[in-house]
């Protein structure tokens, strides 16, 4: 069995309903890169992949990218503050191999 860590990204539609647009996943807590389930061609997803996100949690200089693993996941909720886009806290799930 393996631990899967993930963050879900939601957007609000015109009726204020949440719609999941992507899931960012990391297997184990190791040094692996984060994978994205969702439409990778959406501008917001392309921007995250190319431009990275700031480290708001630990306030370190520089940006975080998918290859930064857990640090990247932990900072998604700070990058998408409540508004029309919202990221969940890091969740974990046990998956069978």
C-alpha cells in the first residue's frame, strides 16, 4: 500500500457552484514530482506549470514548481486564496498497488 497526497483545485461557476478543475497528486512524501489530473491546457494550469508558485507557507525566496513535491502541494492553498479559484488543504489517501 502507498500513501497518496493530493490537493484539489476548484473554480466557482456563474451560479456559485464549485467545479473541480484539477487534482495535484504526489505518491508518498518523498522527493517525487507532483502530477496533475485535469485539463493541462487550461491557462491557469499552464501558468502553474511554467511560472511556478510563491512559497507563502515558509516565506522562502524563489518559486516552487511541480518537482518540489510536498512543498509545492502545501503552498497551493495559499496561492489560490478564496475567490473564484480555491485549493484544498493537502489530503492523503491509502491506495493499493
